[in-house]
């Protein structure tokens, strides 16, 4: 059977789909269409990768498939009812198997050698941190780590570790540390793979760390670790918000809404328990 899987959304969502594709490929030919094809480079379990941004005549090639899956896992009944996490939902959609599956990434030798060359002067073990994710250029309260809280945590490790900030150009920057703004996503994933400690948020690098079998401390604000997280990681949820009635219009995915008017944290309130996070990182 020839299967076409459409993966909408960000890079992390694509990584989450890779494990289910591996299982499906044991009996079927699987192609993927995505806005982030680079995540699938080197993956031996996918036959062809189409780019959403370059498809002009989809109706012409789509007829060649026996099964087409363009359903968003976020709208799947099992996902909504907490019966499946994200990887499990992809597994159910592709393979009718309701069980979580580890994602996969395939990075190549040239990418490793290039990044190792860039970081050859570093003598300390590497500590990577992702504070901001997605397309948000500023602070997204529903998912991100406030920079001042991140710095307070990182100060406990800066003498022993080389801190590298996993960020894209345009995202908020922690001053005085190295960052990945000039690297592409695959090169940044190599940096992740070279790290000894990892402080992450619910975003691409949490999925990638699971794919690379790298236990990490992952922080959560409004999204749920039971839906988007991995047991491999130490998942730490935010402090209880001080403000109430910030979101009177309830939606199915209120946790994904970064509207500043809906932030329930007080002006002087800390979002995370810094001491708890520091302790978890030292135990990592």
C-alpha cells in the first residue's frame, strides 16, 4: 500500500510523527508532505518527502496513493480524550496501534564534523537551553521560560559548563553566552546531541532529545506533558498562577493560545520554581 501522510504544524510535530512512520514502513511505502522536509533527511523509513511550500498541482500526484492521511492529530478523538499522546496518536492514525513510540532523527557525518569544527575551542561540557519556541519573536507566556528565570538557573552551571542558547534568529537572546542563531535546524540538532545537560521547553528540542535518547529537564506552562511530553524527560510544570478569569472564552486548545491578555501570572510572580529546576538539572 502507498500511504501519504500530511504533517501540519512545526518541526517538533514532524519529529513526533517519525516513529509511527517507521512502523508503517515495515509493510507499506510511506511518503510525507510537510513544511519542514529537512527533519526527514536521511530517514530510511520514508520513501519520498514533498514540501507543502512547493506543491502546485497536488491533485495530479495525490491520485497515486492508496491511503491519504491529512488529519491533524490534535483533533483526533483519542488525543482529545487523553487516551493517546502525540506520538501514540500518529501511531494510531497510521498503524491502528494505540501505544507511544519513540521518534527518530538521522543526522549525518558532515553535519557533525561541521558543528564540531565550530565548537572546537570549547573545553567544558555543553549545557544547552531553549527558552523560546515556535514562530513567536518575543515572549510567549503559555510555553516559554522568562529570560530572567533562565539566567538565574544557568548561573548555577556557568563555571562548570559551556552554555549554548538554542534559538533561531529573531528569537529572544540570553546575553553573554553562545547561541545557534546562525545555524540551521539540523546543525542545531547536532549541538543538542553534543550536550551533557539540557533545559528545554515544550518545543522542537524536547521531541528531538527524545529521538536522540537524551534525558532532559523540560518545563511546562499551559501545554500538558501527558499529551506532548516523554517519560524519558524530567517534566516540571509551572507554579500556580495568581490571576483568575483570564480566559472566559474557553477553547479546546487554550494551552496553545499565547494572547498576552490571557496570561494568568502576576507581574511579580515567578513562573517556575527555580530551585526545583536547578536540583533536577544537577541530578540529570
